[in-house]
């Protein structure tokens, strides 16, 4: 009889330990999420987000140009090379190649696509497409 009572108590203790572990795990998870959120907000600015958005839009616009979107038919495959920005992160350059096949229509389309999809303020950020 004493053994049955002990087994009954062990089952209750296991459940109690499981519940305590779950609450502890949840508390650790919340602290980690708060720490990550604080780190990201302290180390990344609005300008960093704009640069990331511009880079994604530039890549997408090059893909659209290569697929013949909007009637643009390049004579060769256009390649997204990279992006650079000034120290204040207000002047952003997007690099594409090959230089011989980039027409003003392609360059204008890429710039307009970036401004339209990112919805950034044109008077605050200057985006130019450079050919290599």
C-alpha cells in the first residue's frame, strides 16, 4: 500500500515537473525574443531597411527586364551586379551589366520600378543605375 501511494505521488510530481519546465522554457523563449528585438532595433536604422528594400527591388526589376516585361527586350541577359551607397545612405547606386546592352529605357524602368515598389521618398533618397 505504501508503494502504491509512492507511485501515485511520482506521477503527480512528473506532471508538476513537466509544467514547471514548460513555464521555464516559455520564460527563456520570451527573454530571447525580447533580446533579439532590442538588438535589431538598436543596430539597424530606417536607412538600412531602405537599402535592403532597394536591393530586393533592383534584383526583381532585372529579372523582369530579362523576361521581356513591359515590352523591354534586351539583346543580351542583363545581370544585377551589386549596390553601393554613400556614407549618409541617401545616395544609392545600383550596378548592372553588360554596359553595351543597357538602353536608357532599361535604366529608367529599373529606377522607376525601385521607386514605385519601395515607396521611398525621391527627395530623400537618390537612386541611380550604373552600368559596368
